[in-house]
C-alpha cells in the first residue's frame, strides 16, 4: 500500500494497527489507507465491563493516533480483540507457557471472541465524531491433547494473538465450530465495518 495515498476526496484514512491480518481485510474496502501503530497504554479501568473491554481498547488506540493528526478530512479506525471464557479475559500470551495455559483452559469448551471497533473522524469545517461498537462470535474448541497444544505453540503462531490462537492459519485445526462472524475472530469484522462506514457516510 502506498503510504502517501489518501482516501476519497482527499480524506486521510488511518488504520490504527500494524496487524497484517487487519491490513489485509482493510484492503477489501477498496479505499486507500495508511496504517500506524498506536502507542497508547492499554490499561482498562476497573469500571469497564468485560463486554466493553475490547471496545474501550479500540478507542484508546484510535484516540492516540487521531490526536497526532490535524488533517481537516480524517478517519481513524481502531480495533482490538479479546477472548472471554467463563468470564475471564484472555489476551495475548506473555510466553509459551502462558499460551499453553490458555489453550489448555479453552480445550473442549466454547468461548466468546469480542472485537471492538472505534471510528474517529474530522470533516472539513472542523466537525468531529466518534462511533464505537463490539462484534461477538462464539467459538467451540475440540478437546486438545497436550501434544497437539505443544505442536501448535511450536509454530509460533499463538504468540501475538488473543487467546493464543488464530482462526485463519493452523489454529483452524483446533476449532470445532463457530457461531457468528468469522472475521470478528480474525480481529476485524469487515462486513459490519463496511456497513457502518456507509451508514455514517464515512
């Protein structure tokens, strides 16, 4: 992607993520964009509920990028994904043993994947706006042996993913089924994002 391109009618569109998966899906919108990695500290206040955590974190990312730019026609899209099982939040694993712990816990169970998305925009004339939403998908794991878990961790794939797995790669072998949007599990519910952008004429 040409990092100097701008969106429709000179609009600068920024994806507040360097994730290759989110960049790939963002390209399906068919509009030029750039990606920037947010430096926001991902600290969630205790009053934020589990169901709103991903949405809150997506807002932190988007706001940090938005505040760096003074373009008159700007759209920033932030996204964050968490895995929730038995009311517990599973983020990215700290190390291989943490990944093993997560996958052992998720084995044979169903869990929820929550992806929060935030749009922040500024239009010519100075008017600014914000929209946030959460997309949720249920994922059911097969019963996994310790050997299967170790073999998956050895691929290196789990280490940068919430819940220590990715649905689009070898992690697909762990999953018995899903109820909801596949792309929410990938971390970027592109269908809903597209419709929301159209609804708000962004």
